[in-house]
C-alpha cells in the first residue's frame, strides 16, 4: 500500500480534520470551518469525496466473518465456563500485603493462625470460649499511639497506614475485607511492627462502632 | 462457598457479540485461527472478570478492550521471545485452520485494511468498521483522542489512495 506523505495527492495539511468531518466527529463550528475549506479548496473536496467512498467500503468489510457461526468449541467453552472466581479472600490479600520482606515473614504465621481461627471466632462470638479476648475497640494488641488510626481505616472499609513509634520502630497497620459470609461487614486487621508481636484481629460492626477481637499473635521479628 | 453460575444474561450478550469480537480480532491478528483463539481467551477472561464490568457501560467496548489487551500481551511475548515484529509476519497462519482461511474470501478493501500497520488497523477496525466514536475508540485502545484522529486519518487516506490505485490498475487492465 502506498503510504501518504506530505505532498502526496492523497494528503492534506488538515487531513485529520477532514477525516473527522467525514466521520461526523466535529462540532458545529469545526464542521462549518471544514465546509468553508472544502468550498474553496478543490484538493480538500476531492479528498473528502474519496474518504467517503473508502469509508463506505470499509464499513462493510469482513462481512463474511460476521455471517459465520462462531466455532462450536468457543460456544461450548462459554457454556461450560465456571462462575467467575470470587474476589480474592482476605487470606490471599494478606499474603500479598505490601510489607517488607522481614515483616511479611513475620506476619505470615499470624495470618495463618488467623486463617485457622477466624471461623472459630465467628462461631463463638460473643464470648471467650475459644480463649480470645473480645473487647469493644480494644481487643487488638495495637499500641495506644497507633489506635486512633484504626477507626478511620475501619470506617473506610479498609486501607493501610504506616508510621514510627515513639521509640523509632516502624509500624504498619492494614485493614482488609474479611469476606466471610457468616460475618458480613467484618474486616481483618493486621498490625506489624519492628518491636511488638504481630497482631491479627477481626473487627465486626456493632451499633456503637466496631467490636475487635484479637485472633492471633506472632513473635516479633 | 458455592458460587453461582455465570449470569445467563451476561453469557447471552457475550454470545451475541461473538461475530463482532471475531471480526475485530481478525483485523488485529490477520489470521482466523489466531482470531478465534484470541476471542476465546477474551471470552473466558470476561466471564472470569465479569464483576469488573459496570452494567451501565457498553459491554462491547469492555470486550473489545479485553481483546485488544490480550492481543498486545501476545505481541509483547512474541516480540520478547523471538525478537521479531509480529506485524512483519506473513498474513495468516499457514499451519492452522487452512480450510477456514481458504473459505474466507477477502475483498480488495479487506486485503488493504490488513496491509495497514497494526496501530492503524486497530483504530480503523473500531472507528470505521465497528462504527465506534473516536472517544470510545480512544477509551478501548487506551490512547489519546488526538492519537485516534491522527492514526485514523493516516489509515483512511492510505486506504483511499490504495483503493484509487487498485481501481486505476483494474481499469488499466480492462477489468
């Protein structure tokens, strides 16, 4: 195919606008400007005429493909397709939690413990038969200076914050949807720091705010 | 937890759109076999990710975008693996679906479209063949509106010029 180059019979300094004009993509002012151009520029008028003709041909292109039935394997695959995978559960997201490698390693045992114990927690809540501390807003083992951050993350339905403790140790707090059908609206809370035991909790909405249960602790790194 | 089967309405719309998806995919890949594979991958991806589709937006645009993204991924992999420009490969796949390819009789304008550079082909297939607006085309391809205009104008003028040449050549040979 011959490419269009400046100076080619097919090209025009305003070719973008001419094509957009043919395609009905210009506003009224631009359209009128192009119409004025065409009226006084035979080269532009000829291009527009050819553009219309080629567009009409291109619009019907590949009609044979449109008319052909899709291949049976494809229809079968669509019919057979399983339900879409559910959104990643909190366990998956926890493993993708953007902690540093050291922190990630430290949080992993806590996450595993939480995964094993969350269901029990949900079933036994409220109460401490499973040995968990259930308290309103204070069950998770988070330093007092970090606790004010938690309600905002819970109310937002999730998020992540980080900072430094008074002693200079870095901390990170994350809240993730729990995706537990039996505990709608509950969120998983993970606190990790350089100095304190990692803590994983389950926060569930109650009338007065959130009930937070600590479900797992892991040794500090 | 048991998950519900894919929504029947979604699946039905998907099947209704298959011919257009296939046509777009063919315009990109220039091979029926590859187009079918691309559409199949796109459909399965769409079913898997259908929760990401917002029901108040156009399903066809969303599906075209999936097709386009999968095609670009495939081209990147090919280029990375074989250090070749996929667009420089000969038209069609000589090793697969020969019969299907043979049944597809291309007209002059179709051959000319397939001869355009890949980026121009994609824009032309959406904006001209599919009749999408420039804004929709830009959104599907993830490129600025102005880029759609410039690519499309190059494609359309090249197509017009080539059709002229073809017409002149046929006229000169008395066909």
